[in-house]
């Protein structure tokens, strides 16, 4: 079956006492030359590492112990969100006000998935189910990330979904630019502190000057930790690491190199490092303006919201993420015998696992076919059958399990463990293998075609949540590779045979 040469599940087995160079650098400043010895001891004795703050995210889940402590520390339990004082909707401004001066940023943002985080039909359907199954226990949890203003100032709950006037804001300008701090790096641990009287907007510039509002420099906004509060999700009650995009990044070389989420997701497109211009009319001319498309992989949702530009940007992100090649190819195949073909898939562009995010759905897989001119495919693996990738498909995805070890595909509140994780690490690769019988009647040559596909969720899950025909999932081909091989009739022929054509790797 699946034969992966990948290290992608190592982190699940290791306690989080591993030091990243960043931590070393930080502690170096603090304790000088003893750092090296200190780090050495820590590596040897994980127990000591427990004393180091920030190292405890798995060892000690962020959960207050008594009901009173819950109320004090986590006003929106089970989410970790907090505010500086009780909030009212009037304390936030509408994005349409910002549009007046930040027209381009507004346009980019309103196309983004985050602008739709409350309206998203898949979210609404799953949220409804989750709330029902848990008697509303998870309501605050979901709403903290999908509508922070709704939760903190509008008393939103699952019942809000039934309200015909429901128009809660998603993750909008006023959410992000009023986050004054964080109290952790997951499960909604932002501190929301709007200040409408003074109109203070927190942002990345020391020298921003606006006639409408005050501005304040915020280092947090320039760092991945800002995104971590929402892009790191653990089960609120049993701490199973469900969706840990920030952790994946934090443990990667991108972190060491100082490449933040913003550097890939707040540019006009993959590989575009500069975006000169102004962020506002009356603003200063600058070498790089952080754009607000926040393109990820979910072209399906952009399509659903009638946004072909956003959908294409998401596809571009996906195409920039991976390369694929055949490796160890035989010189030729032998008719009537078994052949083995290996395909190497590399994560070259994503600063986290490939794929990352929403684990019930996100799936990348190889669709591999062997064809000879004369007949139907000799071999195929990775077709979509009945709204799922067919059994045996070489795919990269997380499989979640409940407390009995049974697979959980939608009811995420039942998750108790990770059954498998075959996603590809940042800068990592996986090798998948196919063995098939070359028919005796073949005279060759044959073509090998491999496509690397992505979908945000299997069509079957969407049909189950929304009903059939409501939303068509967009399957994106991230990259392809193909080659032609000769087929020889006898074994002795093989050694003499030459490969009839070179391997070509191309991107769509
Ligand atoms: C009357 C015009 C105007 C309006 C309306 C306006 N802004 Fe601004 N904003 C500016 C200007 C000008 C700058 C400075 C740009 C620069 O220096 O490059 C700015 C800068 C910013 C910054 C960057 C701050 C920093 O420290 O880097 C943020 C964030 C911001 N605005 C958010 C908002 C939000 C959110 C709204 C809507 C609630 C809004 N603005 C409405 C004109 C406006
Ligand atoms: C998901 C959070 C998020 C949302 C939503 C968001 N922003 Fe931002 N914005 C940021 C971050 C983070 C930065 C700074 C990026 C950096 O410096 O790395 C930023 C930067 C800015 C800047 C300064 C850009 C520059 O390069 O000088 C302005 C102006 C701004 N945002 C306005 C807005 C407006 C207006 C909206 C709504 C239409 C909005 N933002 C929505 C997170 C957000
Ligand atoms: C307040 C919570 C919150 C913050 C802060 C936040 N996000 Fe998000 N983000 C979300 C939610 C919720 C979604 C998913 C919405 C949906 O699919 O319904 C999302 C979606 C996205 C997507 C689209 C994913 C896809 O599948 O296409 C990208 C990319 C993204 N965020 C990047 C960022 C980056 C980069 C930052 C930091 C600068 C950030 N986010 C900060 C809540 C947040
Ligand atoms: C080196 C560039 C890079 C960095 C750094 C990076 N990303 Fe991504 N991200 C990508 C690419 C490329 C994709 C599309 C492929 C994929 O889905 O993994 C992506 C996809 C995503 C998605 C959508 C996943 C899906 O399939 O639904 C989210 C959400 C996301 N990134 C959030 C983040 C956050 C949060 C950070 C920081 C902790 C971050 N990214 C850092 C390049 C990057
Ligand atoms: C800590 C923040 C956080 C919490 C808590 C959270 N989400 Fe999300 N959710 C996200 C982010 C970020 C994404 C986008 C990830 C990606 O694009 O892969 C997302 C994506 C989703 C998606 C996929 C949407 C799509 O169109 O692809 C669904 C469905 C969803 N969340 C439902 C829920 C439900 C139900 C709950 C409560 C049980 C919940 N979420 C709790 C942050 C959160």
C-alpha cells in the first residue's frame, strides 16, 4: 500500500521540549554564555524543559482549573479570547468607512476568505451541527475565530444563524487592527481592545499619519504570532492538536529565516516580494505595501462567493507550493511483469505542512495513470469515486480519530486523537510508489502521467453538509509530470533498452 518516505508525523510523537534556534537566540541574550550548557542539559533532560515558559503548550494545556478561574481568566470560555473591557458594537467601525481612504486594501480584503468567515456555508453547517451535538458548549469557541466582533460585542451564539437579519462581521479590519496583544498562541487568544473615541489603529509603521484616526506601531502585527491566535486550533476540552498551522511554521526553517506568514500571504501573489505604492489616499509612497488578499488554497469558497479573481489567486498559491518528479525510473518496462514507479512530491512553497489548515477536508493527492496508445489505462490510482479519492490513493492528509480509534470525518468535537498525518513538512518531500502489472500484450511505448491535485474537502462531505448540488468543489491541479517508457518483451531486452523520452516536469 502507501509507501511514504516522509518525516511528517514525527512531531506527534515528540514532546515539545525541542529548542528552535530562535529560542536559543532569545535565551542567549538573557543568560549569556551559560546558554550552551543550559541548552545541552535541556536536550538531555526533558523534565527540566518543563520549567521554560513557552515550552509547555502540550505538557500543560491552557485551561484554568476551577469554575471561578475560568470566569476570570477566560471570559469567553472555551475560547481564549479576552477584551480590555466589556465591548459594544458601536465601538467598532464598518469596513466601508475604511474603504473611503484604503480603497485597494478594502477591495482585496472583502474578496478574502476571512471576510467570509461567518457567512461561509460550510462553516455555518458544521457549526450548527457542533453546537447541537454539544448543547452549545462549543459556541464561543467557534465564534471567537469566525466572528470575533459578534462574540465579544453582540452575544452571538448558534441561535444567531436562525436570525433572518444575521449579518455578523467576519474577520474584518476592526478585528485585526484592534488586537492589542495576545495571551497565548492558539484557540483565539487575542486581546481585543477597540478605542473608537481616539480611533487608534494598530499597524506596522512607525511613521504612519492619518487625518482620520491615530495610528500606533505594533510589532505583533508584523509577526506570525499575530496569526497564531486563530491559525492554531486544539480541541478545547481534550487538547488534541487539530489544526496547528502556526506550530508547523514555528518548527520550520521559515521561522529561523524570519519569513513570517505575512511575507507569503500579504503580497500580491506567490514570489512577489515588493508591492510599491500607497496604502491610503493621502498616505506616504512606500516601497512595499502589505496587501490584504490573504490567498490560501480555498478556491472553492471564492468561487462560491462569485469571485473568480480570488479563486485564481488561490490556485496560483497552490501551484507555487509543490513540485513533483518521477525518480529511479527503469529504462523500460517488461511486458507481462510487475513494474514499480516512484514519484517524489516536494513542498517547496508552503511555510507549513502541505496541505495545512482545516483537517477534516484538506487533501492533496497524486492522480497517477499509465496509458498505452491502444488500450484503456493500464493502471490508474487517485481517481475521484463517489465524491472521495478512491481507496489506495496516495494522499497527503490528516486522519482524525475518536476515543475508540474510529475515523472522524466531520464531527470534529468527537476528535480525541490523530490516527495518521501524511502531510508534507515545509521544505520536506514524500515519495510514493506504485506497483502494477504490465500486460503481456503491450508493445509500447507507454506514457506515465502524474497530477498533483488539491481540494479543500471531498465533494461527499460537502454534499452531506449542504445537500447535493449546492456547492461544487474545485479540484486544483497543482503540478503535473509525465514521461514515456519503452516496453520490452523479454527481460534480457531491458538492459539494452534505453528510455525513449526524458522526464518533463511542468506546471500548469
Ligand atoms: C480619511 C482617510 C482614512 C480613513 C477613513 C481611514 N484611514 Fe487608515 N490611514 C489613513 C492614512 C493616510 C494612513 C497612513 C498611511 C501611510 O502612512 O502610509 C492610514 C494608516 C492606517 C493604518 C496603518 C497604521 C500603521 O501604524 O502602520 C491602519 C492599520 C489603518 N489606517 C486602518 C484603518 C481602518 C481599520 C480604517 C477604518 C475603520 C481606516 N484606517 C480609515 C487614512 C484613513
Ligand atoms: C486578518 C487580519 C487583518 C485584516 C482583516 C485586515 N488587516 Fe490590515 N494589516 C494586517 C496586518 C497583520 C498588517 C501588517 C503586515 C506586516 O507589516 O507584516 C496590516 C497592515 C495594514 C495597513 C498598512 C499597510 C502598509 O504596508 O503600510 C493598512 C493601511 C491596513 N492594514 C488597513 C486595513 C483595512 C482598511 C482593512 C479592512 C478593509 C484591513 N487592514 C484588514 C492585518 C489585517
Ligand atoms: C481573528 C482570527 C483570525 C486571525 C487573527 C487571522 N485569521 Fe486567517 N482565517 C481565520 C478564519 C476563521 C479563516 C477561515 C474562514 C473560513 O474558511 O470560513 C481564515 C482564513 C485564512 C486564509 C484562507 C485559507 C484558505 O483556505 O484559503 C488565509 C490565507 C489566512 N487566514 C491567513 C491569515 C494570516 C496570514 C493571518 C495573520 C496576518 C491571519 N490569517 C490572521 C481567522 C483569523
Ligand atoms: C513560504 C511561504 C508561506 C509562509 C511563510 C506561510 N504560508 Fe500559508 N500557504 C502558502 C502556500 C504556498 C499555500 C498554498 C498551499 C497550501 O494550501 O498549503 C498556503 C496555504 C495556507 C492556508 C490554506 C490552507 C488550506 O489548504 O486550506 C492557510 C490557512 C495558511 N497558508 C496560513 C498560514 C499561516 C497562518 C502562516 C504563518 C504561521 C503561513 N500560512 C505561512 C505559503 C506560505
Ligand atoms: C482558533 C480559531 C478557530 C476556532 C476555535 C475554530 N475555527 Fe474554524 N477555522 C479557523 C481557521 C483559521 C480556518 C481556515 C483554515 C484553512 O483554511 O484551512 C477555519 C476553517 C473552518 C472550516 C472550513 C471552511 C471552509 O470553507 O473551508 C470550517 C467548516 C470550520 N472552520 C468550522 C469551525 C467550527 C464548527 C468550529 C467550532 C467547533 C471552529 N471552526 C472553530 C479557525 C478556527
